[in-house]
C-alpha cells in the first residue's frame, strides 16, 4: 500500500537528486481521479504518436522524449498536489498537462500557480469543467484546451517544446499531413459515390 | 394508512414530550419525494460511515449519534413541511439535511426559514435544482452542497456538530485519511504500470 | 512592507502559541482579493449585528465572540493559502468564511480541503463563481451561500456555532424577529395606502 | 408599528367574518418585498385599466371589481405567507397574483400550494426567477407569466374571471382593440415617412 | 383523407351553429404535432381524473364537463391554427391548453393572441420550449406551466373554471387530498423502516 | 388615425392590383414594434449602401431596387401579420426581412410560414430572441442572422437576389472591397505606430 | 488515395474550365467531417424531394437542378476549404450549404467569407454549434438554420433560387401542400378517436 | 492608404527574406478588429513587463525579445489572415497570441490551423467568445486563456519560450514575486486595520 506521504517523499527525493535532463520526464500528465483516465489517455496517445515514451520507473528512464502519469486530487489530496507541483521544475519537467472534472476543477489551476513558470495545459474532463479550468485571474496564467480534448493537450505540449526543437516540429507536421490525407480521401469518396452510398442505413 | 394529520400530530406530540437530548435525533434528513431517496441516501451513508445510527422508532431510540429520515413535500404537503420544521428544535434536532429536485426546489429553503436558527444543509437533487436551493435572500440563510452530493451534506452536518465535539472531529479526520490512501495507491499504480495497463479496453 | 513569508511565519507562530480558546478568533473571514472586500463586508456586518468583534491584533484580542479578516489568493499566493488553512485549527478557528470571485473561485474549496474538518462557508463573490465554489467532489465537503450573500454566510457561521450555544441561538432569533417586523410594517402600509402611493414616481 | 402577528390575526378575523362576495377583493396581489413594487405595479395598472379598484380598507370596500395588495415574504415571514394563503378562499379571493424575485422565488409556488384550488398567477420579478416560479411538480399546479410581466398577470387574472363574465370579457376586448390601433398607426407612419425619419438620431 | 380545408370548414361551421353551452367542449387541448401526444396526454389524464369526458363527435357530445383534442401546427399549418383559435369562443370553448415543442414553440402564443380573451395555458413540450412559450410581450397575455407538465395544465384549466363553480372546486380538493395521503404513507414507511430498506439495491 | 383594418385592406388591394414587378418593392422589412426600429435600421442601411431606395408610397414607387418598411406585431396584431405575409407574393416581394425581440420572437417564423416560399431572413432583435427565431421545425424553413445584425440581413437579402443578378453581385463585391481596405489601413497603422499610440488613454 | 493537393487542383481546374451553367452544380453541400454526414443528409433529402440530382462526376453531369457533396474541414484542412470556397463562383455554384459541429464550427462562416457574395446557409450540426455558426460580425453575412435542420437548409437554398424561378417555387409549394395534408389527417384522427387510442401504451 | 494586397505582399516578402532569428519578432499579437485593442493591450503590457519591445519596423528591429501587433479579421479579410498565418514560421515567429470577439471568434482557431505547429494562445475578447475559441476538434490544437485575459496570454507566451530559456524563466519568477508582495501587504493592512477602515464608504 502506497501512502500520500510516500509519494510526497518520492517527489522531494527526486527533486533533490539533480538528474541530468535526458533522464527526467519532459511532460507530466496528471489527473484528479483514476476515473478521468480514459478521457486523459488522449494525452498519452498524442505523445506516443509523436514518439514520446511513458516513464514508469525513475531509476530506469527510457531514452528520447518522455512523459509520466500520476493521479493527484486537489480536493482530496491537497498536500500531494502541492508537493507534485512545487517540485516539478527541480524534477526536470518542462510542461505539465493537468486534467480535472466536475465544476470545481481546481487541479489544473492550482498546479499552474504552484509549478509556475512551467506552462500547464489545462484539460477540462467534462464540459462543465471548462469555466473553472480557464477562469484564472490576471497574473496567474493557464492555457486550456476544450473539454475532453486531452489529445490536443498532448499536441500542444509538444508545440511548446518545439519552439526550439526543429525535430519535434517536423514530427508535428508529419502527424498533421497524415490526418489531412484522411480527410481528402473520404471527401473524394463522398463526392464520387454520393450521399446515399455513405450515409448510415435509414430505418 | 398514515395521513398527513397523523404525522403532524406525531411531530407536535414529540415536540411537547421534552425528551432528553441523548434520546432525540441529532440530524434530520428530509426529501421532497420518495423518488429522491437514492440520491439522498448518500447522507445516510456518510452519517453511517461516521458512526451515526438511523433512529426509526421515537420510543426506542438507539444510543450514540443518530439521525432520522422523512419524506416531506413542500408543494404537495405544505402543512406537513410546516409542522416538521417548526417543531424541529423542540424535537431535539441540531442540524437538518433537506433535499429536493426540480426547478422549484423549495423544501430546503422553506425548512431553513421555518426551522431557523437550526442550520439546514440544502441538497439540490438535480443540477437544475441548484439555483432554487442556493438563492435565498439576505437575512434568510441556507448553505448548500452541489447537486446530488448528499454524502457531502452528511459530512457537513457532522462538521457543524464537531465544532465543539473533538470525538466527532477525529472521526471526520479518520474517514478522510482512509480516502487519501486510496488516491495515493491508485496514483502509484498508474505511474508504475503506465496508462495503457489501467485504461479501459479500446474498441 | 509585509511579505508572504512574514504572514506564513505569523500563522505558524500563532499555531504554535497554544492560546486559550477565548483569546482566539471564532470565525475567520478570508477573501481572494481586496477588490472582494465590499461584497465580503456583509459577513462582517452579520457577525457585528450578532455581537461579534473583529480581532485585529493577536496580542490584544477583544473579549466575547470574535472574527478576523485576511486577503488570501489561491492562485496568486498559493503558499499563503496553504499556511492559513493548515494552521486554522491550531490557531483556534471554529468556522471559516471564504469568498472568491471569477470562474475559478478555488479559495473556498482549497481552504475547505486544507482546513478540514473545520466547516467552511463558501461565498461566490460573483454569479459566475457559484459553480466553482459549490462543485466539490464526494468526500471533500463544502457548503455555500448564494452569490454575494456574505451576510448570510455570517449568519450561517453563527448557526453552526449555535448548535451548542443557546445564547448565540437567542441572538439569531432576535435578529430575525426585528427583520420580520420590518416586513409586516411595510406590508400594512402598502395595503392601506395603495400601490400608487408607494411606487416610484412614473415618468 | 404593525407586527406579523397583527396581520395574521387580521387575516384570520376576515376569514371568519363571512363577508358577502361583493365586499371582498376579487384579486389578491402579493409580492415578496417592497423592492418588488415597481415591477409588480403592472398588475395594478392592468386591473385599473379594466376598471378594478384597489381595496385598501376591509371595512369600507369599494363597489365593483376590486383587488388588494400586500407584501408577504416566503423566506423572511413564512408564517405570514401561510396565513395569507390558507385564508384566501374564506376571505373571498378568486384569483391571486404572486410575484417574487431572486433564484429561490418560492412565494408564488408556496402560495399556490396553500391557497389551492384558487388559481395563482406567478410573476417572476427577475429573469433568474423564472425557473423557480414555473417549476412545480406534477400535482401542484401554478401558471406563470414571463419575467416582470405583471401587467399580463393582471390581464390573465381578469381572463380567468371572464370565463363566466361577459362584461369583463368585453372590457378585455376593448383594451386590446385600443392597443391594436396604436400598432397600426405607428406602422402606417413608418411606411409613409420612411426609416430615417423615425429612427433615433445617429451620432 | 382529411385536408386542412376540411378542418377549417368544420371549425367555421361549428362556430356558426350556435350550440347550447352544455353541448360544446369546455376545454380545448391542442398540440403542434402528433409526436407531442404522449407528453400532452397528461392534460387528458388530469381532466379525466376530475370527471371530464373527451368529446370526439360534435354531433353526439357527452354530458357533463368535456374537452376536445386536436393537432394544430403553427408553422406547418398556420391557416388551421388561425381558424381554430379565431372560432374558439363561438364554438363554446372556455379555456384552451396548447402545447408545442422545439425552440420556436409559437402555437401557444399565437393561439393566445388569436383566441383572446379566452385564457390559454401554454405547455412547453420540451425544456428548450419554455422561453418561447412564456415570453409574450406586455399586452398579449399567456400563462404557462413548466416543461412537460401537461397534467398541471389540466388542473389549472379546471381551476380557472372553478372560480365560479364550487362543484369543480370540490373535485380539485378531493384529488389533492388523495395525493397527500400517498406522501404521508411513504413518509411513514421511510421513517419506520429506515433508508436501507427502501432504497434501490446497490450494485 | 390608421386602423388594423385599414392596413389589411391596403395589403389586399395591392395584392389584387397586379402591379408590374418594377413598381413593387423587392424587399420587405418588418419588425414587431417601433421600439425595434433602431436595431432594424441596419437593414435599411445595408440596402441603401447597395443602392436600394425605400418605397414609401405604393402609388409613386421609385425606380431601381426598392424596399418597404412596416411595423407588424405577431402577438398584438396577429391578423395584420397574417394579411401582410399571405399577400406578400402577390404584392411582388421577393425577400422579407423580419425582426422581433423578446423570448417569443414569433414574427419571423410565422411570416416565413405564411409567406412561403418567399425566403424570410429572421433578425433576432435581442440575444434572447435567437432560439425562438432560429428554431423552426423540419419542413418550415427560415434562415436567420445573429442578434441585432440587421445590416447583415440586408446584405443577405441582396445575396439571395444576386444569385441571378450580376449587377447586384458586383455591388456586393464593391461594398466588401471598401470594407477590407479599412481593415488593412488600421492594421498598418497599429503595426507601425505601436500599441501604445492607438489604445485608449489609461486612467 | 486522394490528397488535399489533388482536390485543390481539381477545384482550380474546374474553375478554369468555364463550363456552361447547366453543367455545373447549382448547390454545393459541404460538411466538416464525414461523421456529420447523417445529420447533413437532410439537405440531400430536401433537394431530392424537390427534384434535384446529386452530381458525382464533373465530366458527366446530370440534367436539371443539381447539387454536389464534399467533406471539407476548416481546422484540419484549411487550404482545402480556401480552395473550395474561393473557386465556388467560377465553378458555377449559386448557393452553398455548409454544416459543421462542435463549438468552433468555423466552416460555414469562413466559407461565407471566402465565397461571398454567394449566399451560404449555415447548418450547426450540434446544438452547441449554433452560436459559432450564426455569430458573424457586421459586414460578413451568413444566414443559418437551426441545429441539425439540414432538411430546412435544402429548402432554403431552393427558396433563394426560386426568387426568379416560378417552376422551382411551384415545387416548393407542392411539397408544403403534401406536408399539410399529413397534419390535417392525424389531427382528424386524434379528435375522432380520442387521446387514449393514439397515445403510446402506458406501462 | 494601405490595402490588403500590400500587407499580403509584405508578409510574403518578409517570409522570403530569411532574416536572422534575432531580427525577427518572437511573438505575434493579432486581433480581429481595432475595437479589440484595449482588451488585447494586456498582451503588450505583460510582454513589456517582461522586457519585450514592440517591433514596429521590419527594417529596424530592436534588440532583445520582441513582439509585433496587427489587426487581422478572419471574416472580413480572410486572405490577409491566411497570408499572416501561413508565413508566420518563415517570418521567424515562435508564438502567436490571437484575440477575437463575438460568438464566431474564428481568428485564433484558423490561425492555429494555418500557422501550425507554431503554438497559438487564443484570447476570447468577450465572454461569449470562449466556446468558439476553445472548441477545436481533435487533431487541431489551440490553447486558450479566459475571456479578456490578454495579460495572461502574454505571460503564457513567455512561459512557452522559457521552457528552454532560464533568463526568461527568471523574469517570469521576478514578476510573480512582486505581485505576491502586493497581496501580502494589503492582507496585513486589512487584518490590522479591520474591515470598516478599508471598505468603500456606505451610503
């Protein structure tokens, strides 16, 4: 059984360890509850599509771009959130993706305040979480994607890193090119085969 | 068959009986309709988790912290609501949890006005009930939890009682500690096993 | 010039001082910004109407019921919020009234999580703050008043304390009685003088 | 100074007095606060336009159609509301117009439940009062006009009475005819004089 | 096959026929589409519970209180709506219940304007229909029930008629009394058997 | 004084007159109230910018593209609306622009149903009028512009006419070109002069 | 496999080909994603009901009224949207129906700006797409139908073309006449058979 | 007078010029209208507070961190928007801040699609612009700040650049530290002077 104290100790220890940058995760993905995992898995998918690897063992980090995943609850485990966010820079994170649901989706905002100036991409897990995630006061920045769009949060995190990384920028362009061919293809089929052949069968 | 008059008589009788405090319910849980029961059962669950017992027979009350449950409709049985709320203090109640659904969720508000100064925790049974429950005018206080969060209403009722009761405060802390360990445990598993191992199977 | 560190030190010192209960504030009133003060002053007014005195000097506390006021920003001074809330119980507070504006009104919620099991009355300073203040997940309770109703928050805080304090309960009843006479009086005037004599002059 | 008890006594006394129908008010106009008076005065205006007289002295009622006006607060004076509504039928009222503001606009609903089967026209004093006024559960009827449309509530009350009163129906038709001529006249002027001659001066 | 012209002719013929009042329907129930029938059937149920009979043949009307039902679409059959509403008074109707769905639920409003001064109870068939049904301008009254509450519309229509009909008023009171006993009975069972025995089985 | 009957007679007379197309108005602009005139004047402005002339006297029509303006209330003058819309085609109108305010903005919809198949551009005069204007059921078409955008309604009416009129299409293009130069010019000034020189003075 | 470049080339080639008007599509139907097809197929159905044929091969166009269908994504294939809209006039299109879902439903708006002065009928594919589709600034016109009402968009496109085409106007009238008979028929059945015989079976 | 073509030519020329990175703007600030300038000036203020200089002459760029400002309208000048966004990378921009108002705030989204993979911070200029700015589909990323929070957009743009720039990260920390002292100071004053001394004078 792992306790909140165990995890706080782990974050403090890692922060003090002064690992070289290529051994620390580039992106941290956190969510307020394990029930958010299916929605937040889009960040995993986008980062994986861009060649990132999930770092699951601090003592045995993979090479290349990496990210890590944690459940951190603002309201149920406030001290865990505090430790995660305050130690983020020292643990080598460059960008954090934070998702939360409900109407008081405080995790992204509080993490943005505590981990500042590391940029945090807020992911409202539900539609009703959007106002709470986006509504930060002047002087306390966060930027957010739309409700449930964790895949876009993964792309955005990579875009932030790519401002000085042409390799990553190229990967982002390649991913977009593949997506565009898919649209063109279905468009050509709709036009040449006609609406009735592609629509769902009518009852 | 029980009638509204029977219940009004019962409340008046109990109010006049002058039972000693340890034989009267500490918390009253009321709801506007029996169709609200599944939503409101969270109050029962929280109070039970904290060691409260449901009092079902005024002549044979359990020992320790207790609560009682009633269906009281503001719009269909306004005289029953009036009797329940006006006699609440005399019947020994310290806190009332009142839940109602629909857009005119008047039960919590009217109960708060009639039972004042006993604190009433309003529970909007549906999302659309929130404005009606929370929107009391200045001078007529109510405090409310979020839609459907009757479990939190049970915790809040206990928090009010715990302001002068260290034993109850400790029970509240113990319950929170157990909850936090659950978060820490799933968080550690997500991190070490990775997103793909915990997410739902994809179609 | 006072710094955030100065205030954190002050809260830690007071928490360690172990003052007797009658020298510590009963109610803490906090708000996210000094621009919230006019809205939040209603809590001051209600508590003052009930005979509470504002405690402004920890070394020279007034006698009787007391409250204190602070500006604490969740997003701009997260460490100050953390210190205020974590030390609240040790500093002798029994109830906290926390108000915040905007769409990410996290101060009441985070304070409720950190100061638990002390009950926190959330005050949404603006209408758009209501969802964020009220929307806590199961297991992390808060109760809230309506937007801007800090006067009612003051009454509610007193109601919580009055569950075991007949003197305070009587003060609450007296305040209500005075309010009711005002309604009866204007009602009698409207009826006997007619609508035209009391309505605003028409253009 | 008039007290709530004075007014409750008055309503009980009038109910017991068994006045002949032509000496009692046909329509009761009540509102939750004197601050609602300017919005609610439209009911007075519509009824006056239809030839109703405001009854201001139970001992000296005017002849013909009459109405009365009172301030009754559901949340601040619940016992006054109860007395007003329960005695309404015995006091000779045929229709009640009830207006209230805020998000918990309970006065119309509770009055409809307590005065049943007398029809109650609910007037939401503010836009945000609409859901609370209209949202009654099945079995507890109310009908409502739009926010602030107390003039229409006055017309509607007369429509209810006119279902068996051809004189009143004719008055309603005459009032509409006058209104229609106003529309026709401004329409003819717009068409013949052109948009530029009737629009507001542009800056 | 019946055409719109057939129905318009029928309404004009009936209006000219000058039937005695006890042979014409007291209440007209109209709806914008046959897809609204299940929602609008509540009006049928309430009127039936009060002893009304559905009139289905103008040449063979039932005795006692009666109502009739029609599908009339404001947007698809505007001339049919016009004929129905303009002839309503001459055809002997005293109250109309009109339901429509969608965001442009014009049927109740247009019928209220055309059938004036006959009172029209608007029934928004969907939640999104409420603003359109209730939002009439000053001088053009309608009163409405909540979305889908056609049962209450049936009760309200009877309340309008009962302002001068003690027999109908008594039927309304009897119906309410039966409903209240149901609430009292389930309330007594909840209290004495406890929450766990009445709640739905938990998974 | 002009009456509703006068106007209905006028519309019927004009419909029967069989004027040649170049003597009848191309576009009809109607609004529910003269209080809507300032919002609806944008249609006048757009049409005037495109070279249309307002036709104010049926016996002395201007040459070239023309439009006419009327006040027509769906709820206060339903028979006038009916006459205007039913005779529109016979009176030579090609497009109707109809604006209405409030939450029951029925004028555009009912006009679209009655004047069909003439296209009607609905103009919601207020934000809250949008759902009512746009929400027509399948089979009863209307198209609408955004709240208050009557200028765009004027452009759209011209676009409909321009589908077979290259001259009018060119005028639409010229108007757009002029608008674009305005944007380019202010853009160049912002870039070269800098933000501080163009922003409003700060207090 | 078709690429975005292939389609852009196709549109440019067609624009340069200068086909005679009776060989080019009259109406273009575009949508942001193939997942919108079932909602957008209503445009196909309305146009087909009016005798239009879907043009699926530019080299072998059908005779009579025609329309074409394409998938064009504003956000995923912005250059494809640009090419489609800019070449629309040269390719002979008279009206465009553009549908998009989500909260940033930019396709209809951007197409309206780029294809101007060709009229564009915007179709919000989801309720939440309405504000984005309808909300164009002054000077950049679009008209829109309600969410999901692509059938009405097809009718509206035909109405625009019918302003100078009596044949098409007659087809629109015939389609409406058939629809009205359906309403009259079900109305007659409801009235004569009664509510209970047509409502859904009750459980 | 500058034309849209002039600006498009300028952007193409600059893109071809291949300036060294330290002579090109780091951040581009664009807005849909010059009426958005006062809201968008916050980006200027934040960047200036961090030591950025506004670049107003491509031939004479300032040293150090720079940004540029332009008015670009998605709906009124779509070709200008296209040119600005497509050439952004070649012109050396690293981040774009794009603000737009209204309900169809397409500028940030379309710019994000066209300038990809450059990260775009969307600024909804009005509350009603939030859904349109944030609502991008999967695969087309944007991140956004809250309505009107252009100051935070400026901070966020710097945070993105600071992921690999410790100097800029330090400036961000210094700015936050100054802000926190302001909160602490006013908090200390409120506590020691009391509510009445700091609140606004009451009437």
